[in-house]
């Protein structure tokens, strides 16, 4: 049998295939053995291992179950997300996987409305602007907009997560896409604030130096109560799982909420801005 040599450094897809093969061989399994366990054909397994066929989310989750990597820091699903969303910051695809299962989501955003609350048009304008700057390709822009829709859809489930949102005032002051886009986006924020599982607050400019964060921040509480935080700089994202590191961030987030406007006052501010563009 001809054995194709793999080059895992050549691409994320090749790295996925090489890992699949090495995990299989470490257990002494043939491709037929793995195919039976994962409920795929051996031809499909071979194609993924050699990079001729990209893995899917279903395939990746099946691999995690088969190799007992579910819930670990380095899942096959995380690698799949990196393949699919290669234009995103490091760490963000993995974060998105946890976000879709979280019991509680706390987020703070600066400058733009966060993805979980964006309308499709608002998201498209931001992605299109990145294309014009040459930061991403049109295909990657489509991926970003699709990912936002997927993230929002993942939150509409039988037991939806509690979602706490603090928006720096710059998020609602910065015009994106013109009056019609902003009017629809303001309407979306107001609808979101009315949901029984959400709290929306604005951190006003008047907070000044009392604002504890200068960058976007996300804090997740997973179903087993494990805490996780995600923060971004200009070029990369960082996912933190150590509770000793996340707890101070959670404390600072609670301080931010205490200093921010109440939801009622925040809704009033958004309504006033909406009236100003109509």
C-alpha cells in the first residue's frame, strides 16, 4: 500500500490530517478501524488524513469523541474552526466553540457593537470596510458575516445563556454605514435589552479613568461553572482558562457594571441617539 507522506506545516488542513493519522496509529488502528468507530468510510478517513478532503464540524466532533479529546484544550473541533475561520484572530475560533455552550456570557466592547448584537447589514458594512482596506479578502468577509449569524443562532436554544453586555459609549456614538444601518442597529439593541435573559448597559465617556478595561473583553461561565476569558489586542486574541487569572477579570467586570449606566438609562440613551438620526 502506498503511504503518502504528510506535511503538517503546509496548512491547518494538513495539520489536522496529520494529527488524525498519528492519533489513529498511536492506538494501532487501521483506517478501517477508525472509519467504523467514527461512522465514516475508510476512503473518507484517508482523504481527510492526506488533506484531499477538508474536515467538517460533524467529522471533528466525531474525532473528539473517538479519541476522547472532548472538553480538552486541544480538540479536533478547535482545529476545524481554525481551518474554517483562518482570517480571524488567533484564539477566537476556539473561543466561539465555548461561547455556543456557555451558561453565562459577559462582554465588554469598545468602538463597535459586538458581533452577538450586530444586524446582518451592520456586520456586512464592517466586513466590507476591511476588504477595502486590504485587510481581508471578499471570501473572508463572507466568512466573518456568516460566523456572526452562527454565533447568534447558537444562543437561541431551549435554555439560553444569561448575557451581560456593557458597551463603551463609543459603540453607539460611532456611525457605521449611514442612518438606515444605524437605525436598524439601534432597534436591534433595544430588542435585545428587552429579552428576559439579557442585561445591556452603556459605560459613558464620563467614567473616565474609572473604566477598568481599554480593550474588548469576554468572560464565559461554562455549564460546569468553569470560568474562561477572552481578550484581544490588535494582532491576536488570548484565551485564559486559569481561574486564578480569570477571577480578577470577573471582579473588574462587576466593578464596570456598577459604574456603568443602568439598563433603563442605557436604553434611554440609545433611544435618544436613534431619534437624532431619524
